[in-house]
C-alpha cells in the first residue's frame, strides 16, 4: 500500500509541482508534528521559519535546529535551520530542507523498469522583529525538484504576525500573557513553477493559530494549541488541534488531532526533554510519531539556543 501511495505521488510530481514532498510537509517543526502541526503561534522557535517566521522574533542570541523524518520507510527528509539576533536589526534566519526517495518501479505486467528517484531541496531565508507589541516576520523560499529526467523549480514568499495577550486561565496570573495568536500568508508565488513538460501553480495559504496557556499546577503546565491552513486556490484545508503538557519545562508530552485535511494520519503524539547547559545554553530534544495507515512514521529533532 505504501509503495502504491508513493508511485501516485511521484507520478503526480511530474505534472504538478504542488505534489512535492517538501511543500506538502510545509514545515519541519517536530514539536509541531507531535501536536498535529498546531504550534503556529509558538514563540521563540527557529523551526517555524518556513511557515510562521514571526516565531523567530523572540530568539535571544543564536538558535540552531535540526530535524529528521523517516516517512513510510521510503522517504528521508531533513531540516537544518539557524537564527541569529543581531542587536538593533532583528533576527535573521536561514534554513535548508531536503527530501529523497528511491524505489523500484514495475510495469502492470510485473516487468522491472528500474528505480524511481525523487530528490528535492528548499532554501529559505527569513527576518523577524518586534514592533509595538507585535512580532512580525517575512520569509523567502526557493524549491528545486528532480524526478528522474524531470526537473523544476519555484520561488515564493510569506509573512506572519504574532501577538500575545493576557486572558483568564486556571491558576495563571491575570497579568501574564498566556494567549498567543498568529496569522499570515504563505506560498505567495514569486515565479511560476517550471518543469520540463508541465507547469502549475502552488496554492497560497492563509495561516492562523493560537497557543493558550490555560492551566498551571506547579510544576505542571498545560497548553491548548490550534492551527488552520486554508488553501486560497486549490488543495486541502487543514485544521489542527493539540495539547502540550510539560513538567517544569523539562519533560514535554504532546498529542494532536487533525479533524480535517489529513485523513491518512488523523492523530499524532510526541515527547521531548530540555536541559539548561553552561552559560545559559538550552538544549531540547524532541520525538514525534505519526500513524499513516498501517505505518508509523518517526520524527527526531534537536534545538539549541546559545
């Protein structure tokens, strides 16, 4: 079944760049996948660079993120992101994403036709800053894809806003800013997708999300999360709902649901651990698993702030 799904995916790439793996994943925030993708309003997270660049605005010093996903035992995806707060100029970020598939290809008669290979990479750059209580961020991205003899590329841009405010919660201080709201647009085309034989358009996305820190029972904290991706032209809309529980911001447990847009993987879960290192450095390691039919997809990530 999994090979059939990827044959369909790869064949569709040759006529429509929107089907690319990197564009389908949208972003590589493993903490997000543990909560069904619902961390679009998370503050100080370098791994939101491609989908919600305003999340970078609270980075102090420098931040480095690494992610790896093994998908359906067929595809390998990786992510590397770096952010640097330059005093007085805002936070600058750069990321590199890559994906690769290699699988046997057979005709309907069972004749071996060789290997199908799909290789992709995406380079993204972002800038974020704080302005009058808002975090603002913009990003540019370039995507290149090769499927056997076919190749193509695409350029796009996006922006996002993030705002935090205080609302009532359970045992949370009334003056504490415990609700973060995010909104933005992504995949705004700067060029038409190009392939050897065909071209098509990406669908711009309207992105929104919230992070509500609604329960504190020291040392346990609970956040409710949600995210919405609305395709403005074509493609499925996605609704995400998630919950994060942490113990003294040291051990994290996450769970999430996709009520709409991800029928093959309707729920996810994950866990993480963080540790303060010497001189204020913070290391966080995260894991998420995403069921997809009969398969379990494993995701690993690490982030260090220094």
